[in-house]
């Protein structure tokens, strides 16, 4: 495997225009979101406080900040910090996403003062901090159930029931028995939620939110929330969603689930390199110019419910991380990936990450550093920034990222055997199984 970053004349010679497909149809319209200035080439890291340390607290996590900063992380996405409901709780500790009080801190993690200390320490080291926010539903014993019983969805009999919805991708109905849904047809609910979010920005100085199942709520609510939060301070907003309308006014970034699933299919032999190319030559959805997509190979949901890196990608885990970091979007690293952690973390119980020797930290450090050195690796959807390269080898996926004064060429071998790749304007490359070159 080779991870190479070259500049100047050598970079210009990596691939010739004859075999590069022209500007790809990635965008439609222009995003009205004003991204924070620091976000253009930033990288993001998801922090699972419960499982990060033996203590599972903010204070115990804090000593890891210098290590993560050296690794190249810019944004810390901290999973929900609010107390967890006890009524109908799953497992021994419950779901992070069954909130009992939007205005309080989970006592298992520490105090409000501890959280403020973490945010301040992170800011001093150059991080931005966003917190996971669960606006769609609450736990059964959330304080709002007593204070505002009319804020909740009810069944035909007028009773509260577990939150149920139909998965848009599968058509299957799901029921989350440990949470109940809020009724966003009511103005009081929308205003109450915006005020709850505003409290954390004002009180702790956080830099934004990752919004859980954001796609289940009206886009108009998120548009209003973003405007009011930005009036306090410019925020960064990540939606657990992949619909383009979320990125016209409300969110800086959405999930690139399509890429994630295609990377798994390629690693497992269910798709080929050409299928990756089709995501960009014939995209299933087009996003506003300037929008960010979050690219990833794992997160808390995928690890716990779908599999570890080794399960999903086998020996192709590293090359898939390379693609997630160099294709358009902001790359995410999940807690434990830098150690090659190979266990599905329990979702409702204590299950500490075994950090070992941080065996993949140097890999991620080199990879994330590319974002800082190369403006061409912008997080934004920019017309003309991505060109695919046809090498004539069906096992190879190659592309170029281009901006004024900078270009990066990525060549990947998406097969279990070595290949020799002819790239116009450069010497032939010999890539091992699941190998790559970045020039």
C-alpha cells in the first residue's frame, strides 16, 4: 500500500485529460447555508463518551484531546449528553437517544461544569464541538410528558405509544418502544425545541449539532432553527438525513449513505469499481452546490448493528477509508477505528473500547493531513472538482480532485489481487491487493 502526497509538477503529471471524464453532475441549485469559515477542509470524529474510557465521563475523555488533535481531527461530534429515561429503558443503561431532560446533563458522564470544561479545553486546542441532539422523540419519562402532555403524538385512542415510522428505504414499519414522538404540527413544540437547543449554545459555547433522524421532522422547522441558532453564533449543523432539501437553508452536511453502502458492496464482491463511478456520473440525488456530505466507513449505528470494519470490509478496510477521505465530503472517524477495534459495541450497556496500541492512528493521521494540505480536497460539492479517470482496468477506481492551483489524483485497487495500472502522464503503478496511490 502506498499513501503519497506530492505537490507541484509531479502532481500535474499524474493523469492526462484524455482519459478523464468531464465535469460530473453532482449539484443542483446553490446552497443558501453559510458554512462556518473553518469547515471547508475540516474532518470530524464521533465520540462515544460511555464506551471511551473505564469511567465513561467527560473528564476521563479529556486527556484524549491532544492525541485526536495530532491525528488531524477538527470537529468533535459528542453523542447525546442529556440524561437517559428510566421508564421502558433498554438494557442496563438505556439508549443514548431516549432523552429525559433536554436541559440537563447525563449524571453518568459528569456535571454541567465538567461538560463546559471539556468544551473549553477542546476549543483551546483548536477543536470545534457539536453535540448529538434528539429532536424527534423523547423517553417516556421526559419532563415534558408532565409539563406539556399535549406536545406528544397520540394513537387513535388518545394514548401515548412507542414511536413508529416507516423506513423510506425498505418500506418496513419500525417501532421504537422506549421512546415517544413529539408532534411538530404544534408551534409550541417547535419553539420549545429551538429554545432547548439555544440554551446549550448560549450556556456552553458549543459550535453546533448533529441532529438525530432529522429526516423525520419538517424541513421548515430545521430552517427556522438554523436561523435562530445562527443569531446566537454561527453554528455547524449535521443532519442524519440524505435529502437535498435539508441543505438549502438548514444543514451544512448530510450523510452519504449511498457511498457507505456501495463501499461495503465493493469490499464484499457485490459491486465493482465501475459501480462506484456511477454514483458520480449518474447520482441518485443531486445536492446544492456548496453542500457538504459526510463520508464514513463506520459510526455508532453501523458498528453496533451492522458490523465492525473487519466484518464489513475485510482486508479492504483501509482502502475504503482512503476513498471516504478523498472523495467529495467530510470524512468521519468513529471512536475506536484508529485502534482497529474489532467488536460491535453494545448499545444499551457499558462496553468499553479496547484501545490497544492505536494501530491505525498513523494511517489516519497521514490521511486526514491530506485535507489540510490540499484545497482540492474540499468538503463542498463543487462543479468541476471531481473527474473520473478510466484506466482500462475493471478492478481499479481512479479519480482526480481539482481546484485552482491544486489537484490530487487517487488510484485504488478494489480487488484481492495485485494489479499494474497505466495512468496517462505517469509511470505505471504496481498496486498490491486493496492498495492505493495518492499523488
